[in-house]
């Protein structure tokens, strides 16, 4: 139990006395401040929606790859994409085709939000984006907001509005994809936080009513918490609007949860110390001042610790942390000031009218016994308190961690409905694959690099959980038949077989060539023989001519010699030509 009186000489005590003496003015100032900032400053969600800070830092490997892919294969302006999936179980109609083609212009008109739309009017592309059963089709839409960025919420919503307004009757249309999933998760979180906040406030009020058995205490505590939440959100929104730090859609959700807990604790500490002073017979106004001066240091220490810890999150690279930490720090600081001023003021106002008086309770005796037991047997109590903590920690190995952001969403979420639609008609992960970007300082379209890419694809395919791998060498997920080793071996075998057949066909020609060579040799021999005879005849003619010239021979002998020489020449030339023996056709 405490003693009556307080620290009257400290600055904290002087500030506390001022607050409780001007209690009405303090209440009016906080009401006015909260009203003004909430009217003058847009709501936190609106300010967050203007921000385009990504949740994942731009230098993360995945974001670097996405940027490089967009520059190489896209238009260089999209930060993320969504998928417009459509289905008609009876088969897509001409009206459905016209609707899909109209999206190119209709969504393209959203110049501030949409960067590109796949031109499904091209026959080849339309065929690739249509399921084999002809019942479903999808279109990729690039948007300027990064996945998880607040601006992506507005952009996905705009795409969904256009699609819903123009869809033909009977055609099921869903906007899905990774970005749409994060948007649905954010919206679901905000709706859940609203429900949780209402339930939490109700439970806090019920617990306070049961413990203090006075309606004024729950009203004071919840009033301080509610006013602190409104003021804190407005100040955070102003800081985000003035670019002191970035805020995201998650900032408001976590800020609300922290303020509900911290604001309640601060108020309960003050109420407990106020009741302690009232039980000692201190008048209400002075009791409220003493409570604020004595417990204010404890509350301030607790709040400053939280402020500094959450401010350190500003140095984090992940957008989820660097947008949430500063927002929580600022809201805690606002609630610290509000709790140390407004709560004592309200206790003073209520105490003057007897509305916040403590009730008789045996709970104090119970807690006194517990305190005495802890003081007498500290080691035993420490061991006893560690038992439930150990039992809870033992359950940690049973925790099943999941990195699938679709798991927390209900099945009726639009993005999940879209994924289910695509799964019914297209291969696994048709629009949600993992990409591996391969870059080089030269053209990869050569046999060596394509073979390396195929080897890499085959290696990745062996990993557990990998269902399908698509590359330039396997565009459909299956290796190109013509590029397989078995196919190439068969091609080599077939060509060797053809060569063998051609060699066999050429054997007859080789024999003819050998025969021709033999005949060529015979003709050459005959040519040599004929040439010899011609030479002999020429010699005789020359001899005869010489004899005629010298007149040593008689006329008859001269004629005989000449005739014999001419006969030899005639015989040598009787085969048409001297070279005829070389040509088998002359024979």
C-alpha cells in the first residue's frame, strides 16, 4: 500500500497539479486538437494510397530481375502486373472474344495506372492465351505500382471496375495474379483489424467493468484510448503527407493494435494509482495529480523504450518494416502525452462527482499474498513461471511455416477464385511461375549456349516441388524432340544408313570405271602400235624418196617402195584417228 501525499517539489508534480486544476481546459484542448487534425489532414489510408513505395527494396535480386526482364521483354514502365482471367463453361463466344479485345483500349485508357495490355487481337497471341478446351482465356495487364505498394490497391481496383462494367452476361471474369493477391490480403487485413478492434474494445470495456465495478472507469479508459487512436492516426497521416516518412496500408493496422494495448495499459496504471490514493483518503483532484506524478515516469520510460525500438525499424530495407515502425513510434509518442495529461484530467473531473471511486474488493488481498510469496520464494516462483512458458515453447517445432501468400486468404477472395479458374484450364503456375533470368555479353542464340540452357533446365527440373520448367529449348515445358540426344543419334544413324546405300549403289559405277580403265589401257597399246607402224611407213617413204632423188633405184623398185610405204601408212590410219583407241565408243 502507498502513503498519502506526493512529490510536491518536482517538475512532474507541478505539471500534474496544473493538469488536474485545468482539467476541463485540458479535455477541450485535446478534443479540439483531435477534431482539427482529423478534418485538416486526410485519413491515413488515403495518404498511404498516394504512396508508391514498394514493400521489397529495389536492389533485392528478385526486383533487379523483374526490372531487367521488363526492359528486355516489356516496355520498361511496369512495376508489376495483374491477370484478367475469363471463363465460360459452355465455351467462349464471339461476344467474349470481342470483350477481351476491347480490354486493350479500355484498360489502356487508364494512363496513370496501366502501362500495357497484351494485344490479344493478334491471332497468334490470342491462341496462346486461350485454353485448349476453348472455355477460358487470360490477358496480362502491366501497372505502375509495385507489388505491395499502396498505389497498387487503387490500380487493381480500377482494373476490376473496368472489367466488371464491360463483361458480357454469363462470362466469369476475375482479376488475379501476385499483385492482386497482395491487394486482397491488404483489404482483408484492414477489414479484419476493424472487426478485431471492435471486439477488443468490447472486451476491454467488459473486463474493466468487472474489475472496477464502476461505469466511469471503462468510459474514461476507452475514451482516452479512442481519442489517442484518432489523434495518433491523424498525426501519422500528416507526417506521411509531409514526407517525413513513408506510410503503407499496413501502418494503420499495426498502429491500431499497438495503441489499443499501450493506451489501455497507460490509463489502467493511472487509474490504479488514483484508486490507491483515494483509499488513503486523498481528495480526488489531488489523488489524480499524485497518480500522474508518481506513475508518469514509469509510463514515460515504457513509452520511450517502444518509441526508440520502433524507430530503429526505419533502417530496415523491407518496406513492411520501414513504413510501420516510424508510424508506431509517432503514435506512441502522441499517446504518451495524451495519457499523462488527459487521463488525470478525466479522473479529476469524474472524481469530483464521485463517479470513479474504488470499490471494496478482496482482489487486493489476493495479490498481496502473491507478492509476499514471490518475495519469500523467488527461485521457486521463477521455476514455476517457467513451466508454462516451456510447454508453449515446446510446440514451436510443430509450427508449419508457409510462404504462400494465398493461404491466409479465404477461398472466396477474387484473386484465389482467379487462380482456381486458371488451374482448371491451364498448366500449373501458368501465370505465377518463378523466373530465372539468364544474361550474357553476347548473343545466346547458338548451339553451345542453348545446350547449356537446356542442361540447366534439366537440372532444375530434378528438384523436389518443381513441376514444370520452360525455356527457349522447351517452350511448352517438354524438351524439343529434335534437340534430344536420342533424336540426334537417330538422325546420325539414318544419315549413315543413307550413305551406306549410296556407296552400295556406287559399286556398279566403280566396276564400269575399272572396265573403262582397262579399255583405255588397250586403246593406248593399239595407239602405240599404230604409231610405230606409221613411223616405219614414213621411214620407207623417206627412203624411197631419197632413192628417187639419187636415182640409184630403178623405176619399178621406186614404185614398189612407195606403194609399200603408203600401205603401212594406210594401215596405221585405218582406225579413223590416232586417238580413237583411247575412246571405248570408237570400238
